[in-house]
């Protein structure tokens, strides 16, 4: 599932491609992908038809597209969602290959196929964008497993007062005090507590494992028994690993690509995630895999010892 670094990198790569564009037609292919409103016909205007895109925002794993009407379209990528932009092939002669060939992932379609959104499967919504100078493009939402979705919100104020008010502090700027205040009384394992978006927005399975390893904290430690020094190390590790992943374009394991179809490179730098049974990069001990909160969790028994759960 795309986490904070992937969604923030998507926002940064999407921004120059869509801000200032006017949305023409909106082709909603699957009504169920619109989570709000839940029922009835979806007014194309609420999906930004006829509106100019004036900005993008993000909180945790959620992306918001802001329109000149004041309306907001919130997009969550879920497990396998992609949001990308392709130029209208009618605007320029077709080329067999792009001038700079993008990297591909095992399930990525060839670049030429991505130029033709109508030829892709699992595409649930297509926005036709009109930019200054007569250029046109298509913004495409594709989600094979359909855990993602679209939320039509009437204003940014409503978004901040409703959907986003439920989220915790953004992981890029989380502080030790944030963690201690929101998680310090939890009897859950600290890994499970970190996955709660009401506590910290943007941390998922990948970066919880990576941050806990860097902080030297066992994923099964009870959150309520961590000391302030633990929260300090953990907050620093979360911010650091998020920043490094963002600079690498995020982690592409299978589906994630940015707005131009490029996968992230941070997966090559994972220290523990997905490496169960392999040597720890810090001490050469064999990494172990366990299940926490129904998620596969990888840790180093040497670098992340299980301290006794004593009350403070």
C-alpha cells in the first residue's frame, strides 16, 4: 500500500502536470469507487468537471485536488491504486519510444500502452485535462483491487473539519511529544499502534518496520511502557526514514508509480521490510518475521531486543 512518501512524491510530480488545467469530461467507469456521496448519481461537477485545478494537498496517505469552485476531490490509493497523467497522443506524433525511457516494474504496462488509457484494464475514472496553449492530457485512476476510492467534498474547510480532523499528526513532522501523547497510554504493541492513522498519519507496514529498526525498538514492545528516550528515537527515525524514502521517490514493490509512471527506488534501501531470514545490515544477525496486527513484521532480535514489559 502506498504510504506517506509515495503519496507525497505523487503530489509533487502531479502538481506541475495538473495545476492550472481545466477539467473537461470526466469518465467515471465504476460508481462504487466513489465513497462519498455513497448513493445516487454522482454530479460530474463534484468530480471536478468544468473546474480549474488550483492546487494539491496531502494529509497522511490521502491526496486532495482543489478546484477553483472551492470543491475538493480526495483520493486514496488503497493497496494497488495508481494516479497518473498521460498526454493526449493526438497532440504530437506518436513515437515508438520516449526520449527518456521510464523504469518499469514487473506489472507495469509498456509506456506506449499507458498513452492510451482506453486500452488499460482496471481504470475506474479518467479526467480529460485542458491546459493553456491547447494541450490536452488524461489523468487516470487505476486500481485493480479496488481498496482505494474518491471522496467528493464541498470545500477544504469541510475536509479539514471532517475527514482530515480524524487523522493524527503527519509523519513527516511528528514529534516525540506527539507520539507519547497519542500512543503513550496504549496497551497495544508499538508496531500496531503506529499503524493507527488516528495516532500518526502516513505510517504503514513498510515504514513502521523501518523506523522501529532504526530506533532499536522491538515491534512487540507495549507502547505504554516506552520511555521518553524511546519516543525521541522513534520520532527521529520516522522523520528520517520518511525523508529518505521521499527523496528516492518512495518504495515500489509492485504497483506504485508516480504521476509520470516512474517507480520509486527506496525498496532497494529497505533495511528490514521484506527481508525476513536475511542478515541484518547492522549486525549480521538473521532477521526474524512475526505477525503484528495481522501484518508480516520483520525485525532484528539483536538490534531490537525485547525489553521486559515493566510498568514505569
